[in-house]
C-alpha cells in the first residue's frame, strides 16, 4: 500500500488518539468568536499506519511524544525544516525489521569488491536515467551518455559519473544561462534541493524498513554524514526529481521563492510512477523493492540491485 506524505506549513497541534493522528489548529481553537461545533469540525484525523513521510515546516507546530512514538513504530520518516523552509532534520525508527541484528551483520561483512560492483551498477542506472530525462525533455543527443554508462568500471574508478553530470546539467536548463548545479546556486537549485531531501527521506525510510543501516554506504563515506547509504541508493532516482523540476520550470512559474504551491508539487515525489522490474509502481514502493534487493545482494542471494529504468 502506498503511504501518504503529509506537509504542515502552518501552526498546528499534532497528537495521537486511537491510533489516529489528530490535527488541531491553534488559530481556530483560541478563537472564542467561533462556535464549538465549527471548532470540532476543524479537527482532522488520519490513520498513523497510512503515513509514510511527515514534513514539519513551521516553528509553531507542537507534536506529542505519543504521536512521535506511534509514527516511528509504523516506520514513518519525520522531516523538520529550518527557517528557510528547507529540510534540516530527519527522524527514523531505530528498529525497522524483525531480524535487525542479522541484517546489520550481513551489511557490515560486505566485501569491498561487492561494494564496488554495486556502485558500478548504481552509476550505470543513474546515467541511463539521466539520458532518458535529457533526451525526453530537451531532445538533445544522449548517445554519448549511453556509451559512458556502458564504460563505467567497478567502483566507477574512471569517474564517468562526473563526466555525465557535466554534460547533463549543461543541457538540462539551457534557458537559464547562469545555472550550474550547486546547493547554494541560483534557482531552480532550491527546488532540486527540496526534492532531493524528500527523496532522501523516502530512501532512508526504506533502508530502515529493510533492516539496513543508512549510515554505512557502499560508496559515500563522509564521516559527518549519517545517511551515506541513502545517498548512494537514491542516485538512480534523482533523475525523476530532475524531470519534475524541469516540468515546473517549463511552466514559467517563478521559482526564486520556495512557495507552498511549489512544495506541494515536489511533495508528489513519493507517488511518481516509475518502471521497475517490468512493472509500473509508485516511487515509494519501488524504493522498497530496491532496498530489499540490496539486502539480498549483501547476503549473496542476488548480484544485482533492482533499480527503476526510465523509458
């Protein structure tokens, strides 16, 4: 079942009652001029088991410990945002699988050659998906990217990823001459940053559900990064975020400020349709298939990660 992504951008009081998330609005609760029946009708309830991701984007949001406990027990990812409304924190359950200890050990025992092979596969899928977005959205030559994907070696020792990225970003936003892909760069970098943060949370949640440690990557190993594995596994999924951002930009809408309307469109990322294993699936479900296949690679049951392919 596809889980819901909830966004809270206004002051709210979030609590738990009968396994339901209860949403109350302080402005309504404290307004004595409103009738009681209206106040009660303003309350919303949502089954906790239906929630996959929650985004908290207001300093005046209050959330009870009981609700947090229930959300984590149901493998929900809780994202908190900073004053610029950009995701700054991610809360995940400590235990997402019944065989957690065994799975951690299998992950810790993975050999370096296997990690390099898995990274090779990851980059190949990423470049192919980038080529599909670039060819589909900008109708530019992508045969070179497909050739590069086939040239990726174990561990991407020849750094084909960087070569493909340079060509990709140079041609994706040609109508914005000053654009370079940089976290602090000009728009639509702000949209990309927000979209990737949502994607990262979805991937991290799926890794925990599969009983894996999001910290221990197959390639990324920054000592200050708590989500190295999530950053690895999300790579082939990034082009789906890029494609959504391109569609938004092409409408001509102003992107300098990350408005509520823009966030609403980016929060659709978990339900984007992708093709994986020959079937259409919402991105959130596909990510779960990817992380499950990754664990099987760690145990030796598989030699290939299951990633989506853009067509």
